[in-house]
C-alpha cells in the first residue's frame, strides 16, 4: 500500500510540475513515432490510444486533445503534438515509443530532357516506352499542390479506368472543385495545413494569397508533377524558347497530389508534421511511387528522427519506391540530404539544350553567352564600377547614378554577387537596358529574369571588360540549340556526398536533369523570382534537384509498370547499375564551375539511363530483413525493430552479437568510409535478364592505393540458380588518411554491363604496415 501511495503521489507531483513547466517553457511541435499499424486495426482506437499516451504528460484528455496536431493511424502509428522539452523527454522514455523529435521546417529544392535521356516519341521502332507503360501506376507527389487546368493533367487518349485498388480522393477547397479538377489522370488531391497554421498562424489572405485547397499557388508542385507524369502537350514553350511537345517521364501514369508545402514569403515551406500526414494517407490510398522534392540540409538527425525517413521506410515495406531530391547545398562536399538507404536520392545535372546569345560589336567581333533574350537590344557597354561602389552589383552598393541605355557588365567574383542580386540592382536601381553577368567557366546558364540578361564565361567577360567604357554593342535574340557539348554537366548547386550520418552508403544514388527544365506552371505566379514581375505563363523553366527528383520518379513508374514484381531496391539497383559516366562525346562528365570530371560524390552511380534500366541484367535486391542489420548498427533494439516492421517476419529480428559494418549491406554501390586494414565485403545479385542461363565475368577498376580482389570472378546463372553471391576483398597498399579514392566493379555477359561504383577512404598508419581484418594488432 505504501508503494502504491508513493506511485500515486509521484504521479500527482509529476502532473503539477509538468503543468508548471508547460506554462513557463517554450513549446514546439514534436513527432512521436510508435512503429507500424497492425493490419485491420481500427483507426479510431489507434487515435484514442494516441490521446491516452499523450494525456500522460498533461493533466487531462482535454488538454491532450488540444495539444494534438495529427494522429497518424493508417500505415504507421504516431502523432504530432505541441509539447515542451520535458514532456517530450518523458514520452521518449516511455515503453513502446521508438522516437520523439522536434518537427523542423523542410524546404523545396527548387521537354527536351526526356529526349536527351533516350525516351523519345519516335515510332520508328514501335510504340515508345513512355506510351506503353505506366497506366497502372499512381505517382504520389508531395509538394505545393497542383494547377489542375494545365494541359499536363488532361487525360491521355484512350486512358483506361482508374485502378480498382485506389482508395484516395480529390478534396474540395478554395478554387478547387473536384468534379472539374480531377479525371482519369489526376485521380487524387488532398492538402495538409494543420501543422503550418499551428506554427505560423491562420493564413492571412491579405498578405498571403495562398489557396487553402490542393490548388498550387507557388507553381512548384505543378512543375514537379508535370515532370514526373505530365500528359503529352503540344505547343509548350516559354517566350518562344524550347518549343515542342512537353510530357512527363510516365505520361500515362496517374497523378495524386498531397499538398504539404505552403507559401511563406513566396517560398515553399513544409512542416514535418504535415509531410508525415501526407505520407500516411498517400500510402493508405495506394500510390506506387512517391516523389518528394524537399528536405533539410545538415546537420541531419538520426534515422527515425525525420518524417521523410519514417514515411519512406514504411513505403519501402509496402513495395512503394520513394524518390527524394539531394538538396541544393553544393558544391561543398558532405551536404547531401535525404540519405536513408531505403529510398532514392537524386543529384542534378544539365542537358544538351542551350540558349546561345550573341553580343555583337561594331567591328563585327562577337561574344556568345547564355540568355533568354526575345528582342534585339542596342546600347553601350558600361563597367559596373561606374554605377556601383567597388563594382559590386547589388542594391546596397548602387551610387544613385542612372544606367539608362547602358548594358552593364557585372562580375560574380566582385563581392561574391549572385546573378539575381545583379539583375535586381541593374533593373530596379540602375535602370539598365540589359545586363552581362560574368561567371567562372562552365557556370553560365540561361535564366528567366525581369531584365534582359546574358550570362557569359570569365574569359569572354574579361575581354569585354577591357574594351573602352561605353563601347557600342548589340545583343541579338537568343536561339534554342541542341546537342550542345559537354552534356550532361553536374550542376554546381547539387548537394554532394558523402553522407554525413551514414558514410558507408553512397549518396546521392544517381543524377538526372535538373537545370532549366520546362514543365507546367501556375499562371497566377510570375515565371521569375522577382516580385515586380507580373507576367503570366503556362510553362516555365525551373532549376534545382527539385526538378531532377521527378525525372527519376517518372522513370521509376515506367519500371514498376514493366516489372511489377520488382522491389524498390531492385528498381534502384537497375537505375544505378545501368547509369552512365560519360558525356555525349564519350568524355568524363564534368562538374559545373570547374574543369574536373565528376566523381561518385557528385553524381552517385552516374547519370540516369532509362532505356538501360528496363533490362539491367542483374539486380542487387533488398528486403525489410536486409535493413535490420542497418537498424541494429544504429542502436535500435530488437523489440523496437519488430515494432517498425509492417509484416511480421517468420522469425523475430535478431541483431548479431558482433555487428557488421553498413558496407556489408547489399547496396548496388560499395562504400568503405574507413579502410584501415584488409576487409572483405559480400554482395548478392539476382539474374533478371531474358536468358535464365547466363555467364557473367567481372572487371575491376581499383581505387588508387587499394588492391581489389573479387571471388569468384565468374558467375554462372541457371534456372535453378537465379541468385549468386560474390566477395570483394579490399587491401590498402598506401599510407593515407582522410582521402577518398574511387573505382568500380562491373559484371558483364557481353550484353549487359552491371556497374557498381566503389568509394574507399584509406586510413592507414604511416609505418608501411597494413593489417588483416580481425588481426590482434590494433590498427592506428
């Protein structure tokens, strides 16, 4: 009795102290993750249990209900609630709770591209792949919504009925009538605003013209959905450039949009609690692919301390591929986001289309840059120093002199100025007729602006700068050119590896087009980033890993349609092992802003090759059980892991007594972030080629300073042996610390070339001695 009284008294004291803490401390939205949902479990009871758990840190169920933001009850179990740090800490130490983490803000990673990747609409060899696959696949796009009237979301000819397994719907809202907006193409549209409004208050329509509905105000979601699965639309283009037939990667796939990101100061902002709600319902509704062009820059949190990681983990278990953007934090290494090993992380590169723009002088000489100039411009060249202190082209350094009739020459290297800074300063402050913006080699790329702007490389820019001030010049209208070399080139902004929290997995996984991508747009918002731009367009160029992500999502939909039994891991493997590492001239893929060739931290396994991915030959498959080793390595207990698994395994998950490194997990790439001694890694491949009997031979490109031995060197597949295992032994043969080296392993049967990139960081002691793994001598 004494003990019971003590427990009751302690509980009462706890309630009072929590109430007091709640009143004086800062509260935030926290997400409490509880694992999977038991099949056929009543959703009402799940939510009721969430409130019961939450009420343990409040004085009453009423307070708990008031604090509740979301109850996640369809595919995974958890909730979002407004808590203070003490309440969150108590919940985190409660039995049955896997993780509790503060919700953070995520940010968006903001036609010709498909031809460039080999997915053209030519009928010379039969019906194009884009038109023969995809109709049975639903792509869920988590983004800023959709502009349903766009031509990209009209039904494709002879489109069949909506798949019977679909459980989603189109939800009515502001300027969004489901009966008019949705069809056999756009089959789902929902929005999630609770988290955003809890954090920033109710949307004030006088200052924020955002639509409280699935309708897209910012244009970003319309653009990504159109890129992934837009229907064929003739007459697409922007201001006369890139004219042609626009379409997404899977024009016949269905689209379901989940609006989880909202306008805030004309930028897309997504709360993690809204994102997780979108994931929960998208997976319940029946999407086959999730495309998510948002993320958070490092520092990254532990896995399952992120809405993206939780949502994509459960998606993987349901056979749903999730594609994320890598982020726009490049070119510095180690800033890649969305690095969990069960999804696909996409870097950005350009395509072979350019917009050459000539600058013509009176003596007949000319210079060529990149621009989107629609009219002939005449003026006199003027150095920035005449109008800006120190030649730094931004508003703060304007000298109050008018540059009317002048073509300003600004250098990005003067004060580390961005093109947008210079464009705004030249257009709004100095009132120049045009801007020539000078950038390092390989950096100039055309962009939509409020002023005629030509971006030019520093070699040509320096020659222009040395001309006498006020030299007469003309800027001719830009052209659209194809087959430009070099292409592809890795975008300067694209976030690079290695992963900052799981360095033994290569991230990004792959690269895809993400520079000046033409796709559908919301006509209510201008095509440029400038608030003074009042133009309305139906198509727009956008740049970012936000654009490369839906390129891969569209291809994944095609692969899922062609190979419905492939797991998300098999699809990722097919993409990675068939990716190419040469540009259109057969040279190494360059990195924008430099003259060096790319490495796996820039582009992962390489640039996406959709045609090759349809028939990869071999795949590296993974199931939920394969990820258990990874979860054990991250410190999750066997009980926690069992709670996270949707379908109970035949035998409960067991963590090995001696943990194996992440590099031993059956990933399509091989990454060893700390090679101190000889190490052997196992990989298993499955034959998915048309010939059930096949013989594959290995070839190796060894990283510098590493001896690589593969055993066996020949893999012989038969109808009775579809899966075979091989071993890779890595031995350091040089003294090094902290330096990454790159190589590859390729299996070939003469038709298929199954390439896995190798990334190794050698960390050896300086006495010339190297050690075998498991040696009694401890390596330095």
